[in-house]
C-alpha cells in the first residue's frame, strides 16, 4: 500500500485573479507529484493558500489551507506533506521555524520536492535552527524583561502617589487580625497551656469565631502560614 501524503501549495501574488489564472499553482503541483512518484507516495489531498505572502511574520494567521491541513494531520494517520520548494513553505525565517517546531512536536514531516529534504528536521541535525531558536529565546526574554520593567515603573509611580501597589500585606493589619494574633500568642504560651499543636490552636481560634481573610475556617496549614509570615514580618514575637 502506498504511503499517503498531503500536497501544500501557496501563491503570494496579492491579485487573487492573477494568482488563480497564473501557472504557479500548476507548476508547484507538477513538481510535488513528480517527487511523490519517486517515493511511491500517493497524494491524498491538496491544500492551496492563494494570495498569501510568505515574507512577513504574520502570514500564519492568513494560511487557512495550511492550518486546515495541520489540523487534519494532528488528528489522522497522515503525517507527511510536500511543498514544491522551501519558499512555498515560508520566506520568513522566524515564521518557518515556528511552523517547523509545530511539525516536530506532532511528528509531522514537511518535504521539499526540490531538494528531497525534510524541512522539519530536528534542530540537533541543523545548526541554523539552533541559532534561530536562540534568537527567538532572546526575543522572548527581552519581552519578559520589558514587561517586568513596566510593572516596576508602575509600582514606583503608584507608591509615590500613595496608592496601593499590591504584594503581600502584613499579618495583623486589620483589627480582627490583631485580635486573632493576640489570641494566637495567648494559646502558644506553653507555660500556661502546655505544648499545643498548631491544629489544636486553630481549633480553639475557630471556636472563638476567627476566620481567614476569605472568611473560611482556620486550618493547620493556614495558621502555620500565618505564624511563619508573622515571625518573618515582625508582627509575631516568635
């Protein structure tokens, strides 16, 4: 039984009529069919994106046929598609690497009929891909640092204006919490009450009507967190 593959075609001429009437589509398909014959592959379906440029980094969202093809390959047994040449895959280096990474993650092969090479080759076998990945990672890290910088700048401005800047608040800032901490210190007095466990103290505070900031019962974990934060922030003596 012949292996079934998909054929992917793309023309970039923004004049749809010229793109449809021209011979680019047929030339691509002829080359793909010729390559498939040398492999004894059967083209199960052809996907064609008309008037979609491959030069920029935004064309992925415009590739309706390509996205449909990828969705099918991720859900059925066909895991190979063929393009007439790498330019039909993408002219944008960054876009191409995003597409290749998607293929690799789903075990999909993307063959170039002009060279016979699998465009989705592992990055360990192609140093150019490793270089591009490092570039993408650097861009991602830069964006993250810029976001952190904007947030920090916003917090500083808010602080100067006397506004709340979020973050962890001290345990005992409200009157109710101050009373709870007083009772916590009371129940932790070993000279009077002996060595009570955190759970036993939580039970006593619950009986006295104290609750968390979310109005839920105090548990051993919550109370233990209160104690650690209180000691760390200086609102508890020990």
